[in-house]
């Protein structure tokens, strides 16, 4: 019945496509994708909130504090079961796969990502895994956009644009923050858009936020109503907070990758690995219950008048009224959060680092401002620092300062904190960028040379396949031949550069026409000069595994128009700089979203 309904809906959309102009259909598509993404958000958020409420109810009524520890074990093991039995044993995690799809797969995202992320992340995070739902939401939204475009045979540029629409709608619906959704899509994914491309992304984000706001209860969404007026006398403390959030973002990124790398290297059955990691996570949650799930409820508690409620139903409940014990609890939780998130995702669970970054930022902002207040150095607006800290970590971790600024501005219901948000986000971004060249999600791709979202030229170069521009049919010469052989080749071909190779195809040197111009007009020298006497060492050598950015860097440093290519330690061909640049220009035209 449901399948029949979807077929009818597809027929209606196809009819609309035939009656509309391409631009009008893109606008319609952005609305439909916004609705689809918001529905996915509603399912995920409602499930996660319901489980959290259930766990709190059991803990509060029956005093079973261990229930919050058991649920994540169940959730991560179930996630591994679903991945192995239903999803063919693998699932891509993290928003980096969107970047890779755009850069290397022409914006093609597998259909299974339209449901795989929802199922697995709801089991992991919904049952208490210490990660976020935003990354799975964003991937789901991107999959909706990609598959919608494929279904209606849209071109690469439109497919990429609809991926951006899905990403924007996902973030907008998750936080009821349409501006942040638009900025996240553009700042992290689409590095070069025109005003006309901006419009569908805005429509999709607004649609996602509207549907989410209508259907979801406000208590499920992360929002704040209480904040104090900005006092310019506190600017030095905001600067210091920006520095702290920058270094904390670096701390989180490096330790998260260490934990994830450790589990990826474990030669262990997936279920045993899941049980090991989730058991360690359960121990952490037993001691620090606020590590359970996304942690948004504890963020709200920190910004309210009685943050001591965080110690209720914990091992430290007897110290509920001690501000220093509370501060120590928050500080320890803050430092341990990265390991909880690493264990959750590394052991087989599915989730993202968006929510953990907000969690860490709020805890750091509270810890810093409360500490300054308790020692009597200054009486700081703790609520403001709690909220601004979130922007600092988010900016530093994802290298997305604009997204961080406007996300916190939107979820706080106003822009009175704009100045401190800008101060903290920019300083955190600068420090994080100094120590971590790439953001957490991009780093693995960047190391492999797949995607560089912070640099437009690098992004485009990463989409070019080196094999498509190698000219492997270039004529070669032997070092013991005389120049008459080379002159004959020059007169019967358009080549100006020749590789000198032996019988085993080892590259010994190169000969350029310009280097022998004077010799070839002297018949005596042509007859009695051997090629090995005029050949030169190539100014640089390209290897078949080099990325296109590496290739262009070698051209720039060598100041050469042609460079030889080595494959499997043997000469393979030449790359012409002019051909490489022409391939770049053609790709640039095809990737420009209008």
C-alpha cells in the first residue's frame, strides 16, 4: 500500500517536472527535500527524547542508576547487528562521505543512506550512545537530495545543489535554525555558490525548520530563553574563552581520532568489539550520567538557575549543594566526553560529533565562568558564557565559524550575544586552524587527497583523475642512439619532449627540443652525438598515485611545461601542464552552481 502511494507521488512530481521550467522544478524539489528531511529529524529526535525520558523515569522512581549504563550496550550491539545483517556489513559514518561523493562520485550517494543512518543512529544515540544525531541527519538529507536528483535525471550541478538543500534542511530542522542550516551547507559543503543557487537552499532550510517547529515539542529541540545583556567589560574574558575553546577543540579532535584509530586496528569480532567499547562507555556513564545520549538536556540544565540538578541520581548526589564539587564534576565530564564519543563511534555505533561539540562547549563555558566567579576575580554572566562556549568548540572543531555564530544566535532567540559569539568563534577557529589544518570531518579525506573544502582550487583539483590527462603514447628514445634518430622523430611528430629509457623502460632522463635546437642544424654533430650526451635529469617526476594538487605543485616548482610519469617504477608517459589546466577549467565550469 505504501509502495503504491509513493509511486503515485512520483508520477505527480514527474508530471510537475514536465510542466515546469528547470528553475521552477528545483524550487519545488527544495521544498520536498525540506519536508523529507524534517520528517527524518522528527523520527530521530522523538525516539531519542523518549528513551532519555524513560531512562530518567526508571532511575528516578526505582533508583536504578545502572539503567542508563545498560542501554548504550544494547544500542551499540544492536547497531552492529543491523549493519552486519541488513546493511551488508558496512556503513559510512560522518559527513566526510558527502564531501567524497561530491568530489569523487559526481554527487551520487547510495540509496541505502536514506534509511541506514536513521535506523543505526536511532539505536546508538537513542539508546544512550554518547554521540550526536546531526551527522546522520545531514547524511540522510544529502542522500534524499542526491537520490531525488538521480530519480528525475537532473545534471551534476543540480544534483550537488539538492545535496546542499538536504544538508541545510537537516540542520535547520534539528535546531529550528534555518540560517545556520544554510550557512552549514555553504561553509562546509558548497564552497562556491551564486545568489541563484542560494535561493533553493534557503527554501529547503526554511521548510525543514517550519515543519520541525510545528510538529516537534519545544522541549525536544535545543533552545534557550534565559540570557543576560552583553557587558563590554567582559570582553577580555571572552577572548580568554576563545583561546580555551580553540585548544579544547584540538584536544577533542586528536583524542577522538586516537580512540577511533585504536578500535579500527583491533583484530576482533565486530560483536566483541562492540561489547568491549560499549562496556567501557557504560562505566563512564555510570560515573558521569550526563554523558548519556546527546546531552542536550544537561546543557539546558547548566544554563538554568539550578545546575546542581546534574548531580541528582549520581554517585555525587550527596554533594548537590557544593559548588566546588559541581564544578569538579563538570570539569571531569568535559575532559572525558571525547573518550565517551570515541568509544561510541569507534566500537561500532553510529553518530556524529556535532552534539558532542555543543556539549563540550557549554561545559567549558560554564566551568570557565563559574571558576572566575568563585575565585572572586569577576562576576561573569554564566548563562552567556555557557552558550558562547558552544560556538567556540563548534567553530574550532568543524572550522565553520559562521555556522557556529548564527546557530547559537538562533537557538538563543536573539542576537544580543553576537559580539561575544564573533570574538570566541573567530579566535577558536584561528587557534584550531593553526594546530589542525583540516576540520575533524575533512582530515581523513584530506590526508588521502580526496577533498579540501576550505580551498576552492584544491577541491576542484581533487575531482580530477590523473589517469585522464596522462599521455602514454609519447615516443621514447634509447640513450645509445645518436641524434639522427631523435631528429627523425621530431620531423614526423608533434612532440617537443622525449623520455630517454633503457630496454627495461627505466626512465634515465629527458630531452627537450629547445635544448638541442642549435645541434640539430649541424649534420656532423647530429651524426656523432649520442642521446645520452644531451639528455637531462627531469626537473620533477610525477607518480601515478600522486593527487592532482601534488601534480600542479610539481609543475609550479619545476617551472616546466612537461613532466614524465612513473608507474610501477617504470616510465609510463608525460603530463602536459596546458592539458592539466584545461581539464581544471572544464571541471570548474561544470562544478559552478548557478
